[in-house]
C-alpha cells in the first residue's frame, strides 16, 4: 500500500549529486512530491529532504540505492508521524481586493497567515503550515483571483531526540580508528 514517506539524505556539497539522486527515483518510476536542500546542523554536511508516495518495500530499495552513491554519507526514511515538518506558501492578490470588503483580511487572520508586502497593485501573503493548510488558504484567496502562488518544498526534522546522522558518524569514526 502506498503512503507518504520523507527521505533525508546527508552528503557533502558536490556538483551533480542531485542529478544522481533523482535518477534513482526516475528508474523506479517514483515521482518526487517535494524536494528541499539545505545545510544541516553539522558543518559541511548538506541535507536533502525528499517527499514521495510509494510502498515501504519500494522506499527501502530507494534508500539503499541512494546510500550506494559515493558522495552520500547516509540516508534515512521516515513516516510523517516520525517527523515535524512545515512548508511555506506565498500568495499574491490584487490590493484592490483588500479594499472592496474585509473578507481577505478575515481569511488571513483566521488562517494564521501574515501580510508581507502591500503595493498599489498587489499584496503578498505568507502562510506556514502543512500542505493541506496552505492549499486551503489558496482556495479561499483564489475566490479573489490569486495572481501568483508558490509553495516551498517540505522542511522536516525528526521527533527522535537523537540525531541519527551524528550517531552514524561517531560509529563510523570509531570503526575507522580501530582499523588504524
């Protein structure tokens, strides 16, 4: 049965690594729902956060293939319950819609969104939350003809108090020292 998984991949910052990672998904005909890359808490280590809908059998194979890529330090997969995650969305609406009545203002306040910029032509609204929340706000605002809309990739951290990558690196370093 397919369900949503979050894959975290840790690596150094190497040119072409993103292409090699995405090829693993392409070969298995698994679509990426979201992809975010940023620095991690460990200096020099980058974190790829990838969201996919697939089976557990398939996710195990994908993570195994990703870990075989030379520049990858370690990869993990998690369910949504094991992660704390958010996305950010930006909406651009006509400023004149704000003046016609106070409906947009109420929608923004009730959704926990905030206004980032107001010009004569447009107003930019920001909402942070899960995809369902940002999509619901889009649908409400689109009644007033959203001019532009963009949602970021997911950013996520584990609920586990122990950073699994740090533990992996400690074990790897201890093993390497014992071989010397």
